[in-house]
């Protein structure tokens, strides 16, 4: 994702009353009339790439009346939802990652359609119903439950929404459920380790003292996963070099044309003293956004000598780099 950082995209359940943002499980929410409560729990306290996790949600009739039309549904694996439920859509800071792999469903649960009222077609989302579309009848104290086992494929912030309701409803269902309860759970899927690498070269191996030349560094992800959280490039220049300028070339896909777009940025760079820092956006495990190219222009300001210049790249937590041995490169030039 050298060009567009990817948090995955998601659709949020539209206009339902009483939304709750939870960052820990189990989580509970109650409808605005106090009659119906939903509880969401999971077998694992957190998600991780490639690790199965089972989520269970239960709606319970808290009232002394029999409730009809009780529905139970969920949107799982949604990404790029704002903290207040706003859909970031194409403004999401990263392109949609893969949605989770569906491993199993509880009896009575089935997939939702990805229609225009539910999801934008580009969103990496998985919708599941665990009740008939017209709901079920619950006696006082009775419950209806659903569960799903998923395997996350991509690290990053995850949005899981579960919801229920009962008659009477205002408007059609779904998606205009108006009395809740709704749980919007936001967690973090720990990314799988991947191998970020750097190599580099100088435009002139023996520059004249006082002349300018460039270092070109290529940072790429050798896989098996994309990165999450960004990458930092650092080059602390030897005192015999004077910093002139720096830029990074990044690539992305134009969503309108599907064509590769190359962009060169210099505003992402920070140079303090002899230290040059580039906060790079995420890299995919393949494709056009798999590499960033950094160009540093310097002047050979000292006397004639051998100059060893070392640049490094670092991933951000919780991303692990599987091979730290290739996270730095030293380029030698001999000024004359």
C-alpha cells in the first residue's frame, strides 16, 4: 500500500437508535424501550490473522410481554467506519483489505445480500442473519442466539456490528431498524508477520568533493502479508554529506480508470540535522503498491574519503517484521 494506506472499508448499519461503541468483549446493548437486550461475546479476546475466532450474540426478551418480529443480524469484518458510525468509503485512508474467511455458522444463520441498501459493493464485509427476515416470537425471558466462526485474512482495525429489534417497526426491515439494540464493536486484528526489505545505490560511486549526487532506495514487502500501521524510513547522513532534498515515489490505482498512478512527494520528508525521516504508507504483498522509492540528494562536503551511508526501515506495532537482517542497507562512495 505504498500509495494508499488500507484500513478496510465497511458499511455501517443505517440510522438505528442507540448505538454503542465497545472496545472490549463481552458487550451488551438494550433497545430504547428497554424490552430487548443483545450480548456479544467471542472465544478469543482479540483477533489475529489466520486464527479462527467464534463470535456469539444473543437477544433476550427482558419484558413481561411476548415480543414478535424479533430479528437478529450482523455485519462482520467491516473496516473504515468512523468513530461516530460515518462511512469513510473512498476517503478511507487505506484500500479495502480482504474480508474474513467464513469458517462456519450456527444452525439457522445465513448470509445477507450485498445490495445497495446494505453495502457498497467495494466494501470488504460479511453480513449474516440468524433469524427469518420477518423475525421470531419470544416469550418473556426467552432468547434467540446466533454465532459465526471467521478467520481474519488481513491485520488492522475491525468493525463488527450486531443488532436486533422487535415489532412494531417504523419503515421496512432491513435496514431501517429504529429501536435497536445495536452493538458496534471495534477491535484490532493483529497482522501476520511479513518481510519488509530495503536496498539502495548511489548515482555516482566516486563523486567529486563539493558535487551533488543522489541515493536511491527501494523499500518493498516480500510477503507473505501486507503491512499495517505504516513504515518509517530513516537515513542519518554521515557528517561528510550535506542534505539537499528528498522525495518518495508511490503508486496507487485510480478508482475511476483502474490505471496505475505514480506520484512523487517531497512533503512527507522530515530532515533534522543529519537525520532524514520518511513516514511511508503501507505496502501490499504484491501489485503496484508493493514498493516505495526514496531519492535523497546530497552534497559531498568533506575532504576526499570513503563514505559509508546506512539507511534503515522500521515497521510499526503491532506489525512484526519476520526478517530484521534486511531492514538496513549501507551504500559506499569514495569522493575524490
